[in-house]
């Protein structure tokens, strides 16, 4: 018996019952590379975010220091 799969659009696919194709080696390496790029990008974005917060904190501390010493 065939299993009908709808993609949500106008496409429909019919597979045999229990049909699970195995991914090719190229497909799996492509997916692994994409995940590695994602993890590298996420690590860079976290470093940038931490750097931005450190800079903001320093600016606030410098501003408070200038304000504190200028009022005396």
C-alpha cells in the first residue's frame, strides 16, 4: 500500500509503505559541513556579542567615573 505525503503546497509524493531511503555519502558530508559552518558562525556571533557588552560596560563605567570626579 502506498503512503501519500503532502508538502503543504501543490506537490504530493507517493512512497511504498516503510520506504526510508538511505542518504548518500555526499549528502551526509554536505549536512555535516553545513552544521560545522553554523556552529562556527554561532561561536563568532557569541564572541562579538560578549565584546559589545564589555565595551558598553566600559563606556558606562568611564561615564560614571567622569561624572563622579567632575562634580567635586
